[in-house]
C-alpha cells in the first residue's frame, strides 16, 4: 500500500510539472505568434485585416475538434490525448516556418533609381527628371508583372502556410486545457485546486514572457540573416520596412512542444484523490463541488465502463443539462466579451506602442514581455493565494473578480489621455510649410519644391531632414545629391526644406537629410513611461481576478460535466472571442492608415504610417466597449450567484430541520430529501 501511495504521489507531481511545462510551451508559441504579427505582415505585404484572419486560424483549429475532444476525451486516456496534441502543435509550428525556405530573399521597397556599388564613389541622384521614377507610378505590367517569377519573389500566397500551421497548433492545443484541468481537479484536494491552477497559470505566463522577449530578439535580426551582406542593407530594425527573422521562433516552438509531450505517454488513465487510496477515489464526488449545486445527482457516471455508442447517445442530454444552468451561461457570456477585448488588445498592442509613442516593434515587444507579463503572473498567483488563504466561497471569488475588474477599467480609461503628437511627415500629417494637417490623399505628397523631380508617390523610403521633418522619400524632399552608402547615406541640397526654413526664419544653408523617420518630440518619452506604468498596474489588478473567476466556473458545474463544460467554454470563447477580434480590430485599424506600401508587382502592400490619433481612438474605443460590457455582466452574474446561495441556504436549513424532526422516527434520509425538492424549481446542472 505504501508503494502505491508513493507511486501515485509521484504521478501527481509529474502531471502537475508536465502540465505546467505544456502551458509554458504553448503560451511561448502563442505569444511568439503575437509578437511576430508585424513581421509577418511586412514579409508577405498584407493588410492588418488579413493578419487578423491568420491570427484567428488558431481558434479555427480549436473549433474543429474541441467539442468532441472535451466530451469523448473525458472518457478516454486523457494524458495520452494531451501527448498527441503536443505532437500536432509541434508539426504546426514547423509548418508555419516553412515559407521561409520557399521564398526568395526579401527585397524592401525603395524609391531610389539605383544603388551604387560598394567600391565606387558614384552618388545617388534622388531628384531626376528622367523616366526612372515615372515607372514607379505607372504600374506598368511590363515593368512589374512580366512573368510569374515576380509573384513568386513577392511570396504573395505563402501566408497560407502560416495560416495552416497556426490552425494545426490550434487543433493540437485543444485537449490541453479541458482534459488537463479536469484530470487535475479529479485528484487534487478541494483546498489545493485553486493554488494548483494559479501555479500552472503562473508558469504558463512565463511562456509569453519568454515568447515576447525572444520575439524582440528575432525582430532585430534581419530576415535573411546568413544569406545577405548586412552592410548592403540601408534600413534598420526601427524602419517600417524592416522584417526580422520571424521564422526562427517557430522552429524553437516546435522543439519545445516535442519535449513537452513526452511525460504524458507514461501517466495512468486516472489518479486517486490526494490522501485517499485508489478504491476511495470516487467517493463523495458531488460533495467536493463546494456544496453549491442545487440538484441531487445520485448517478455515478464514471463507475461503469461506457461504450462509444452510449456516450454518443448521452451527448445531447448532457449539452441540455449544461446550457440550462444560468450561472454557467453568464460566466460564458462574461468571459466571451472580455476575451474579445483582450485578444484584440494583445494582438495590436505592439503596433499601438509603435504608432502612438514612436517605439520600435522590437522594443515594444520586449517591454510587454518584461513588464506587463510579470505583472500578470504576479496578479494570477495573488488571486490564487487570496482564495487559499481566506478560503473564499464562490461569492467571495466573484467579489474579487468584480473589484479587480472595476479598478483595472479605471486604469484603462486613463490611458486615453496619454498620447503623443503625430509624426511630422510632410504631405501626410503636416503641410510642406509646417502646418498640422492630416491627409489621406497621395497627391498631397507633391509640392512646388518637388514638382520637377518626377517622384514616385507609391514608395515609402523616409528620410529625416535637419529641420526635424520626415519626408516620404529623398525625391519628395527634393534632394539633389547624396554621399555615403548603406545606412550611412546622407542626402544634400534638399529643396523642400527651404519652404519650412523660410517660414521659421532659419538659415537654409544646411538642407540635408538622413535615412529613416525623425524621432518624436522629447516629451513623448515621458508620456510613454507614464503609459507603461499605468499599463503594468492595470495588468496586475486585472489578473488578480483570473483564478477566482475560474473557480466560479468550476464550482458551478457537476463532476460528470466538468470536461464538457470547460470544452464548450473553450469552443465558444475561442470561436466568438478569438477569431473575430483580430479581424474587426485589424479592419478598423486599416482605415486609419495614411501611407500604404507597394508590392513589387504594383499592388498595395502593408501599411507604413498611421494617423496616430485616429489609431488611438479606434483601438482604445473597441477595448473600452468590450471590457465595459463584461464588467456590467459581472454584476448580473453576482446577483444570480447571490440568489442561488440564498436558495441553497434555505434548502439546507429545511433539510436539517426535517432530519432532526425525523431522527427519532427512523425515517430514511432519502424520503426527506425528496420532500425538499419543491423548494427549488430552477433548472441547474
């Protein structure tokens, strides 16, 4: 007996450690995907709305199998199903990185007519009156699309591999949460469940931390590292045309998932309750659900072997029992609305920090990984500690969720007033004379100072002039000559700078420009630091309600429907809360684009510059609507929980009175309980 107890204790610890590592690995892959959104968008020259579809393919994969895995998987060998899922996730990660092997080298767009050889002293002449620039505006088929090789070089449809790989990852991730959590809750003591869940979620949050940090590292590495001369690249990682080594992280994710799945092949189908022998593990299942269920379920659903045919016949009635529980429906709706806001926010938050505060994508990703996510981890473990320390009931858990939601929403509202001015780009956010004016028309890029240069209006090749103004290209700045090569190139005699210098009564002698956009004003750095401080505090406060919210869900469903309830929640939340947000967030964000890039075949590429004010209002407005609605639903849910708690208290009081009155008469307890059924006609699980 002692040997068996030691064996099961080891299995408990092994499963807890293995499930934590799986949460880490899948979170690493998911967060790396989020951190690579901008790089993938630029590499395949696609808009944000299509990026949203690719990002949502993970949830599409979940949708295909989640209901069947959650229901039938609960009757089968749950650890091995999780191991199979890890293999599928690894295959999906490797498939996502596959386009890098098939595509040609990345060629970023440029408006320069030619590039001098490294060993020559020839200068580039941006402003020319010949037809070399006119070709860029004509979109001539003979120039761009003379053969299918052009489309192959641009890799126009290679994003489908990323779409399918991400979908495979979604399919493989399906059994991890519903089967893993239900397996854990079956053997863990009731007082330990909240702490174990908080521990697993905290270790899981380390995955996004490392995922975002590794994404930041890869974003600084050029996409074709090892196959190109980096000295010949004239852009850096801060440029909106830069593409990092996005494919590298998916290879790491694949190897992590292969390692994570190994231990699950050696675990038993089920484990006894902690502190009990194997023949006691199914005793008093319903009592352990916090005495919150209002029905008397005397059936032992797991005591006999069940055939697949019997399980299929019971699927419909089980769904009916599940969706007639008002508390479960409210928890489902609340989490659905909140996830809409969270997914949309985390998908485009790096781009928000880039466009509103002028941060590079790699820095934005790094700060999310080292500041926001540790705060989330600390918040999750704090919520679990509060549940364990004060032994809170389901109502106490709901109170923590409501308080955390209100405080985090107040912090989120304050972010609306923290912003920087638009980037000063001539013809897009400012006139050539220096007046602030946002324009979505490409013709506004032309002015008297560059009319004779025959400049391309399609290309984005920004230069920062000595007057602090950014111009869309050296040609549009009216630059006549240049010196240097690569990143050290400097343009001189830029005639368009004269319009602004005369307006400001400055000396026009130094009319030069360097590659890249000009940095934001000095006060923008202070504003960004304040934004990050409030963002970190909001992340911590909001995360404090994560574990209590999960306990509300677990304690509101019966034992035999636990896996199905978790699976259906995952199905619905992933389907309606994971797929649509990146798409409609991305589509609305695309409407704030001021300057679109151009593909090598003449089509519209990825957005290079947004109207930061319109971006901020659109992005935060969507987040406010989602989170505000979810907080109102928490109030409705708490009211429903209070009603159920009062009914339960009355019922228990009536049972105790009847038991005391009938104790001397020797009546059976079952007959007394049956007489109490009239006290509650509410349909519950």
